[in-house]
C-alpha cells in the first residue's frame, strides 16, 4: 500500500498544481464588468456579466476541489486514505484513480443516494 500512497500523493500534488495554475490564469475573467454603456452595449454587457458569473462558479468549484485535495493529503499522512469513511473497507483502486478525493466505496456511495 506504501507504493500506492506515493502514487496517489503524487497525482494529488499534480492536480493541486493544475488547479492553482487554472485559477491564476482565469483571474481576468472574474473581474467586475464595466458599466460604461458607451463602450459596451447592453446585451454585450449582459453577456460579459453572464460569462463572469460562470467563471466565478468555476473558480468556486476549483477552490472546493483544492480543499478536498488538502483533506485527501491529510488522510494519506494518517494512513486513512483509500478507506471508506462509512464502512472502513478499502476503496477500489480504479475508483480512487478516477476520483482522487473520493471518501466512500461504491456500495456506501449508493446507499447515500
């Protein structure tokens, strides 16, 4: 399991770096929309505001994923990573590879839904 933890820790670090870079590069699209109607028509401004809201929502989701990654890294340190928080059984490796921050096995996830 030690090798697996190293693999997942590396994948989590890579994903965290990707997210931080994506958030940084998207800063321009989350800036407030100018209200100068002389330079931007009403519909264009509305489109820009909608694009800004979508960018902000995406940024929030990425920041939430960063929190989940931090939590997963802590679980790796305490050797709790890879175990279901409900039944405490190992989570399938394929599930972990696909969802690095997953907390439950398939069976427990189905029970929650």
